[in-house]
């Protein structure tokens, strides 16, 4: 598998988020794209920590497995779909669902029933607000 796709995704994420390297941990499986020299160099360049799951530890990926299950269900992307859609339409639908709904509106039990954007904003605010002592 080519590392170009994960490098592009990481570069996009870094361009859209204001999270410092000391607060970011990337978790991946042991795919060759995550072990590629170019990908690892990009992690080092941005001082990012990486956690790679051990072989056979499917629980490590439970959150992302849930994400893909929800995505397939809500966008009706199963094998029984009656109509095929174009790659361009799929890209549009995925971007709209992820950025427009999943990250901004959908509540997640793993982060206190907040949306990912809400959780991120709460995290950033908590790190930047001065402590109040009485």
C-alpha cells in the first residue's frame, strides 16, 4: 500500500487543526503505509507521537471500526446498494458527511456525548483559559 494517501490525509489534518504536537497522538495499525519512511519523516518533522497497535489487537481499533460501520450504514454503502455512484459523488458525500455532520453534530459516547469539534473546542479552551483561584 502506498504511503501517499496517508501523507496527504495527515497534511490536510495538520492544515485544518490547531492542536500542538504535545497534545496529539496518532494511532495506526501496522500497515506498510504507516511504517513508510516518508510518513515517519513527516511525523518527526511535526514532532508528532505515533502509537502503533500490536498484531492481533483488534480492540485498539474499536473506535475507528465503529466509525466505518456507522459511515457505511448512514450513507448506505453496503454491498446490497441498488445504485452505484460515481467516485466524484462518493467523495462529495463522504466529505459532506464527515465534515458537515459527523465532526460537527454527531454526539459520541467516547468523548462525553460531544461532537468531535465540540470536544476539540472544549479541550483548546481548557488549555488556554487562565486558572481562577479564590
